């Protein structure tokens, strides 16, 4: 399983969740458990229970045109409920207790998934996302 497949999110090494309805299947999202390092697919309309990360995208390929996939984790609320959702913008960095960065899918040149001023690099030291995720930096 890899990130960047439109309409699907990587939820575990051997699990991906379908973000769209079709073929008798309802839209899903990934609920990632950083404590057990495992994920499960849940119906999109349901919430992931605390303290699971809610993953609704793993790159802008899952978002509407012009949107990006933004990982957000607030340090001001407890428990922290990290999420990855499609948004119009995703200002990177930590501002007033909130960590944000754009998730991306690595691609061979000449494709630039993060534009000309950033690179798509592996996410490191972040237990709140499954292994194999990438970010713009």
C-alpha cells in the first residue's frame, strides 16, 4: 500500500480505506492508533474515537481541485486529536501550539508535488501517522 492513490488512504502496511462510495461500499476514512501502530477503516460519517488520528486524505490527490491534504495536530487540547483533511491552505510549522504540514505523494521528476519551492520528504518522528507518509518541506 502506498500514499497518493486518488480516492484511497493508506491506513496500515496492508490496509487502505476507500474515500468514495461505490460498488455497494460506503465512503470510509482511516482511524490510526499511534499506541498500537495500527489502523482501521471506519465509515466516513462516523468519528474516530479519542485519541485516534482521523485520516481523510494522504496527499492532494484525494482533494478537490485547488485543495491540499493538511495534517494538523493541536497541542492546546487534550487529548490531541490529530487529523489529515483537505483544506484550501496549509500553513506549515508550529503556530501557537498547532503543528501543520501538507501531506504529499512522492513522484519522479518533472512532477513537483509540493511546487517549486519545497520537496516531498518522508514524515519522521511522528507516531500519529502510519509509516510511509510524506510531507512537503
